[in-house]
C-alpha cells in the first residue's frame, strides 16, 4: 500500500491560557485563521494522559501565506505544568519551531521594535552560510527560529512571517532519528551534517555552548496532496549534544501540557504509512515503529474530521499523522469539504485553499 506525506500540518503547543497565547501568535506569527476552535474530552490519548480522558480546549490556527499551523492546546481539567528544568539545547523532544519569513533583517527589526523577546544580537547565518535566521522566545518560554525563505510561499499578505517551516529536535541517536525522517517522511536531502565544539548561531540559546552534532534535512521531491500548496516545503534539524546528559522535555508530564507537544504531518494512506513504519528500525534489535495511538476511524473536531495516529521516535518524541477527511472552508455558511471523494495526490484548487482565509480573526 502507498501513502502520501503532504507536509507539516501543525506543531502542537500546550499553554495555560489558550486565547492569550493565540493572540500572541496572531500578532507576531500571523496565525490568524482558525480551522477549529473546540472544547471537548481527549479520550484517545490515554498512554500520555495518565490513563484518563482529559478535558481540553484546542484551536488549530494557520497563517495563510503558507506553512504549517499551530494546534494550541489547553488542559481545562487541571493546571498545565511547565517542565521543572530550563529546556537546554539537546534536550530530547521538539526543542524549537522554525517559522519562515520573507526578509530576516526586516522581521528582526520589527520583532525588536514591537517588544518580542529576541535572543539573537543580530541576524545570523546557518553553519553552511546559506540560511539567514534569528532566535526569539514567546512569552511562554517556547523557542522559535525565524528563517528567511525565498520560495514555496502560498500567497503574500502584510505579515512578515509565514507558518511553520520545520522544527529542531533534540535526540540521543542522530542516525536512527534521521532514518525515520529520510526513509519514511521523505527528508532525503542532507543540507549539512556537522559536529563541532560549538556553533556561533547557537550561542544565544540555553546550552548553546555545548559540543554537538547537527543535521539539517529537506525533501528533494515536491510535496503533493490536497493541502500541499498551502503547507509548502519544510525542513527538519536534528541536534545531539555531548558532554551532558539531556533531559526529556516531557518527562513526567501529560501530553498537552506547556511547550511543544508534537510535530504533526498531513498524510493520505494511513494504513500504507503504518506498514512502512513497521519496516524501519527503531530499536537496536531491529524493531520497527508502531502506532502508540490510532483513532482508527474518522474523529470529529468541531467541523473538521479525520483519522489521527502517533508514533514515538527513539527518544519518545511524539510524531502525529493526520489523514483529513473533512474540513470547513467557510463555517458561517456551512461549507465543508469531504476529501475522501478526491484523488489523494491531487491538490485542492488554490481558490478553495484561499477561501480558508475568510475565517480569519482580525484584531
């Protein structure tokens, strides 16, 4: 069986106040278009929620210039917790989220002028000297790398930034983690693979002085599928530190608590993906990847519906896959699209994707 990876659908972000957090993401990251905004019970994530269903409030918000979105998530049954330690470069899990921008210098100046917590003293370059970027933290201690990207935009508006362009993941096993992204998810292009005592562009980060290896991966093939033009190209950066034992970012905390919860891919052909994952080595004895959670059939979130599943990387970092079955195009008039009636490799018309922006929240 075959499957399609159409791009990064979203990065999950846990918070204590969903509307306050979303307001910051609208203001600085342009994530102003909601796909859903729903309060419900998370009853299928029991392996990660202490074996009990948990009440939650979730918003999936997009930046209509293109890129992945944010699934902003708040526990409503108890007060969500931050990690009990400062997240440090190399800690295992989603360490930072990459956001694309049109012009790094202009975005850097704008963020500084508007009072964002910019960590970088100036716009920096990637280790291979080809990618401009800078680092910023939101008010909730989440780290973002703002990356200048020239190509792959869906459309242009007045926002300086687009959506999610990728993530930085801490790992204790670069080889096997890279194999997952390369052999299953299509990130077959190695932009750089470097080990040094320290990286200049990591210096503003907590733990940025530690020796480490880092690999930047991109996909050489253009993504296809219904939402591929909107989600666009993406990259994955893997970091393994030395001279310290990394912490697991979500150790002893529930899924959905504060911080980057998971990296989510938009897929078609979930059963085919499941079969492929089983053939890729996750453990030293050759065991493959297994779904730790699988909704098995269509799962409703407000007007959206689909099947979702999770795996864990070698370090327990959560990767989510969502096969979208139905999505609201214009909720005010009840316009919903059933994607199961379309060829999976065919992109939705650009006018239809642009129509999602009619749901935009204007501050």
